[in-house]
């Protein structure tokens, strides 16, 4: 039961990885909506064309991060876009580090991107709990103990 928690919460933290849930559909085919992405901060000099990175969608601190593929790099400017290729745009590589995707796990993040996803997550957990209680309930079995052989009276 604790294996998913360890793998998705504790292990990435120990390895120095950041977790993101893909909430947009722009990387459909490579990283679908609901994928959990583990990313590592790397300097801009480590980025190559074909790498997948996470970038902030807007300029505010609370804006969502989106996943984009680096199409090309020319000097200190990268061209990033989705897998559909329709929204390619330049990205100035002036930041000291960027989050490069290290691992993506599909579908696990769906409860976090769907409206009412928490309700879905709770109902699935309640179903598994109910199944565990029902399956774990058994009638007590009578244990037959072997009888001890009787010793004849008067013998010792």
C-alpha cells in the first residue's frame, strides 16, 4: 500500500527530482494528460534538441508549468513546442537552470487534473477498502486436534 507513496513522493525527493502533473493536452502522444513527470534541474548548457522540459505558462509565481519539447537550439535561444508542432516559440535560455524531464509515468495523475478527481480517488480507495474487508472476512475453521492414544489402565 505504501509502495506508490514511496515511489512518487519520497524517492524523487531523495534523488533531487521535481514532480509535475501534465494538465494540458499539447504533448499528446508522448506525455498525455494526467502523466506524472519527474524532472531534474540542469544548466542550459546540458540541454539538447529533443529534450523535454517544463516551463511556466505565464509570468506569475502561481502559474502552471507546461511540458514542451526543445525543437532546436541556436546560441542562447531554444525553440520549444508541443508534439503537435503548432505552437513552436522561442525561449531565451537566460535562467541558471531548467527542469528536464527524467521520467514520465502515464495516467497516475488523472485524479489531480479532472474536475471532481478527488472524489474519484476517494471512491476508488473506498472500493479497495471494502473489498479488503469483504475478502478478509472468513468463517472460523474448526481445527481438529489429534487425540492422544489412551494408555491401558494399570500400565505405566
